[in-house]
C-alpha cells in the first residue's frame, strides 16, 4: 500500500513539473515564428520573452519574441572558427592570451533586427561573462552573471 501511495505521489509531482515546463505562446508569437521558420519548435519563457527552440539545416537555434510577437533575435551556437576573422582576432588578443584569466565556453551567431552579431561566453573567476561583438570585431557590450 505504501508503494502505491508513493508511486501516485511521484506521478502527481511529475505531472505538475511537466505542466509548469510546457509553454503555449500567444497567437501573435506563434504567427511571427511561422512567418520565418517551418521547423516545429519547443517553447519556453524567460521572464516576458518567448523562446522557440528548433533545429533547421544550420543546426539548433533559439528564436526570441516579445509577448506582442515582435521578433527580438535568433541565435545559434557555433564553433570559434565560425566567428568572423576580426572577432576571432579580438578574442585572441584580449581574452585568450597565455596569461589570460578567461576561459572560452561557447560562441554564438546572433541575427537581430539591428544586424548580425557575435557573442562569446567566458568563465572568469567563478563568474560568467558574455561579450557581444559586431562583425568587424568591435566589442559592443558585456553582460556579467554570477
């Protein structure tokens, strides 16, 4: 009897967790997504932003939309060698020298209404920092995460 009760409680908890993870975006967001992409996405939500995770011919991507259905950006993880040469040069010169405090974790190509950008995620002294670059290698902004 105890095993049955335990099993039923685990089933209820599992269903509650799955219900919290499944996100159904508003029609405006779905419509904006289908205008650009045909792949079936898995939806999630980060604060007020809807994220469509999907795979197309270029690989795994995330497309970000506002609650109103405005496209914010699409990003995909890429190898370091896929970044533009000026971005690679800047990262090598400023962040990956022999006595660098930075460890490169991942690189991303980001397409947005403002253009194409590159982002690199680094680990530094227990923190993470994302650095955004223009295609010509100019550092645009840094975001720190503890």
